[in-house]
């Protein structure tokens, strides 16, 4: 199960092992952004089986997404800063 603002890692594809934040999800797919290559305007659509879901949820981003507040790609980059190598 995934929630908005949750940190996930890609398990396959050219973006393998990169961290992303979930901005939306449905039964089969998650929609991911990283603030750099995948911005908020065009999230990456990826099947749930191709991502490693973590227990970490950025509560600031979660609140902004749920309340439809203004969110910047810089906020996403800042939240993922600790997960990048």
C-alpha cells in the first residue's frame, strides 16, 4: 500500500535504484516524481511491482498534496536529498 508523499526506490528501468516520491497511486500504478528528471507537471507512471516501497513518508509533502497546496519541485528535491548517493 502506498500513500502520497511516500519515498520509494525504483527496482527496474533506466532509473534503477533512484529515489522518488509518490504523488498519486491507484490499484496497479504509482505516479512518481524526483524534482529533477521527473517533475510535478509530468510524473512517471510505474507499476507497483517495479518499485520498492519504504516506510518513510515526508509529512510536509503529504500534507501539501492532500490539501492541494502549492508544491514546488525544489520541495521534492529537498525531501529526497538524504536518499541520494
